C-alpha cells in the first residue's frame, strides 16, 4: 500500500511517526512523510530508506495575537489546498496523522478524496489540532487508556499506546537497582523548579546515601555541582543525557516533567516517579494524573512541590525499598504500540 504519514511541530509528534514509518516500510509499504520546516531535518534523518517527503506550510494557532492566528490559519488552508491537489495525482491508500497543526492539511485532503484516515493522540487530554481534525477521520488511536476531551461522534477510538525507541523496549521490566539512585530530568530544556527544590530537599535529609543523576540547563550545571559537593551529596550533574533509557533503568525513582513521551518511557521500563507537570500545560497535568492513577507514582502541582514535601516523600520511599518495588510493578505497561498501530492501519 501507499501510506502517507503526516507529522510536524515537535519531536513528540515526530518520533512516534518515524517509528511507525520504519515498521510499515519493513512490511513492504511505500511511505511518504509530510512535515513542516521546523522538523524537516529531523524527519529526513530518521525516515526509512526510500521514503518520499512533502513539505507543508503550517504553524500553531494558539497565539493570542489575532493577526498571528489569521496568518497561521491561512498557511494551513494553503497547505490543505496544495495537498488536496496532490492527492488527486498521487492517491495514498491510507493517511496516518500524528497530531499538531502540520497534520491537519493531510487529514483534510484525505477527507476530500475519501481516503481512510487514522489519527494518533499522544497525550491523556486531546490536543486542539487533533480535536479539530477528528471530524474528518475514521479512527483515533490513543497513547493512554483514557483520554479526556474527545468530542462525541462517529470516530472510532482505539487504545494502542505510544511508540518508543528500541532501547526502551530492550530495558522493559528491568529490575530496580536497589541502590537509592535518583534521576532528576527536566527534559531537553531543563526545569528550573526541579533545580531549585530537589537539591534543597535532599540537603535537608538525614539519609545522604542517595546517588543523584541530575540533568539541567547548561548554565545551571556548575552551580548544582558546587551545591551537591558542599552538602556532601553524591551527584552526577550534566546538561544532556545521551542514553535516557539507560538512565531511567539505572534509577530507583525518577523526578521529572510529564510530557507524553516521558510518561510512556517510564511505563515501558517500569519506574516509579514523582511528576511535576508544567503549570501552563494541561496536557502534562492529564498525563501525570493518568500515571499516578496506576499507583506508580505521584502527580504534584508546582505550587505544592516544596522542599519540605519532597524531603518527607523521598525519606519515606527510600526507607521502604519494598514500596518502591511495588510502585515500579504498578507503573509498568507492556508497550507494543508500533505493531498495534501498523496492524490497525493495514488491516
């Protein structure tokens, strides 16, 4: 089959799309990937050999500036028209969209030509672009068992999970190290609240046997290294973690944000976590709540994430290794999302 994959915007949309593209290519299907300029290089580097590419003109419409909103909608409309004309000449058998406004033009064009269309939602709360595009798709595939905000309608909803890289799958179910190892990660941009609260909390603890891996912004590395050294806390502070799967598997507990990829990676390996959602991002709050509901950890608002609360919580957890073991077991979810998505698309 000829399968068109639409993605763009951020890595959270792109990496799952590339995993599915690789799987479909391995099954003998012909792949075309459309994306916007922000992720074009990322897509070309990660796409399977022989894949074709298409550029779309798109940006988010969440800006408060009315002129910027109109401009963003204009770009999407132009791209939708261009893809509608292209699909008249090159008719895909399936269209698969991975969210973000860069996916909307392909979904619209597929609707015009009555092409079966599949949409994937990464978060536990449906995003604005996907909510808008759902009117034109037959099937919505979700990363979490329950997703809030899905409008009522004829769209079929299927829980598939979220694709992750092979290195996470290889470490799925790895036992806890049992060495009081704590991983702090704020994602690619770091998280200032973690840098402020976590070191202070650990410094106030009586148990200083915890070993910390702390990923932070480059400008904060030296300050945190100095703080940990002065307080005789064993810590490895770095601005980037090249092997995130290994870092998560090497931790007994993780403290971090709650982007969809982070939460699913924790569940794939099976690690307890304290998740602090970005306070301006409702998607992260929904993801953290979904994770906490399993019993695998805590979801705590930034305003309540204080050194006193964290010190008490860490002391309780590291003084009771059996509780961490139980949380790890509860957090783990079998991840065969790539195969489930590919099966759904091609059946």
